[in-house]
C-alpha cells in the first residue's frame, strides 16, 4: 500500500521510514530536528510529513523518553480571573508540546495538599507549576527532593530559593495605584489588602504606605482593611469604610474581585463611581474593561506569566538549565473611568 492509498488512514513513523527506505530512528531525528541526517533524506522525509499532515503521537514520544506526558498546575482556588489568566497562558504553550495539563485546587487545605502530593509522588508527573504563596514552600521542596521539576508562579521569592520563580512587580503596582489616586487629589485612601500572611499582600500594602509617605500623607490605620481576595471581602470592607466618621474618598482594592465587591456595596448605597468614590483594582482580569464604569486597575501580565512559566518548566523537563532563575515581569497602570478627583461632600 502506497502513502497515496493511506491518505484517509493515520500515518505512522514506520510507514514514513518504509516509504523513504530509512530506519524509524532517522525519521525520529527529522521530527525532533536532530542532526545526523543527510540533506536529501531530510528533505524527502519532510516532504512526506507535509503532504500527509503527519502529527506525531505525543503519548508514544513521552513513553520513549520515560515521561508521563502530564504537567500539574496547583492553585489555591479556581474562582477568579487571576488563576484563569495564568492557566490560559500555560495551556497555550502545552498544547504545542503535547503535554496534558492537570489542574488541582487545594482550597487552602493542608490535608488536600498532602493528598495531592502523595498522588504525584506515587503516579508521577513530568513537572509542576505552583500557583501558591511562598509560605507553601514545603511542597516545592518535597517535589525537588524527588527530582520533579518545579516552577513557582506569582510570588517573588528570595534569590537563594532553590526552585525557579516567575512573578510581577507587586510592590511597584501597589505604589503606582496609590500614587495615581494621590495625583488626582485624594488624601484619604482606603486599602483592602489580601491576607497579610502572604508576601504578595504585604508587598501591595508596602507600596501603598510608601506612596503615602512620599506624599507626606499620614497613614491612618482605620483605612487599612484585610480581606481574602474575594468579592465578599470587597463588599464588607467597603461598608466598614462608609461607616467611618470620615470615610475615604478612594479605595484601592488588592485585587479586581475585591474591587467588584466595592462596586456592589457602593451601588447598594446609591454612591456613584467615580463622582463620590474612586475605585482602583489590581490584576486587570478580562471583565474589568466591561464593568460600569470600566475599572482603573493595575495590569499583571497573567497570560504572559503563564506562558513563560510553562516554557521554563519544559526546559527543565528537557534537562536544560535556566538563566535567569528568577523572572519578574512589569506591572502597569491601566487608566479607565473609575477614578476622578475627590468631591467635597459627605457620603
């Protein structure tokens, strides 16, 4: 049977080798762009591949390399655009590599984390992407002890950390958000942080404090409220701000979910944004440009972080070294319509 007669059948590496009159090893070298194949033979193999739309069997390739073909992405919870943005970036890269992505949410439960870790160590994975806070470093250490490649996403660890990380300029984002509100004339700026046991939450708060100090604005502890990066926290803390004898004229929410909660609380009190209250978020998830009014926020390059993390992990799986080992991408201010100069009126 000729290749022309096999057009409606799945083409195998062995069939390509038979047609050209070479070994499957030679065909494999061409598929994987390895040296050791003559120019004419390489051209003939590539011609057959293109004519027949040959797609390599990724599962077989991983098996030959002693791999599972699986990559785990471990997250705290899959509830918001932050996790989804990073996950989309990871998936874009893995689709081309032939790896399958396994997403696991710990729901911030240590018992669940241990069960996942046991499963990975027992059943094997080619590598792990950790979208967890630095405080969960024990998971990464356990994986590395078993020689499983690990990349941490979203948290800037110390340069001495043994495993690679990719993050963004969180402190600068917190500073920039607060500075933007100050530039509009706000002096009473409330902040809804994330959980303050997380380094990323503390980094946002540190940026906020620095911007106020440089503007010589006293830091009012009543304007600093801790949340958990959830919509409900934005609602509750905004109500608390409104109950103060002198409410803030602007709110910096630690993420866009909390900013959305702030919107809801203000709508329920018939307080207009930005006429009577300015709101700025953090992350720039996909829906923020469609909010009413569109949300001014700090952009984190979430998809790019996911893509870069996946590419870094694939290099580790292939036995390559990483340089640099710690990557930090830039945050930036996205000005929309939720911030304006403060009005002298009691809320």
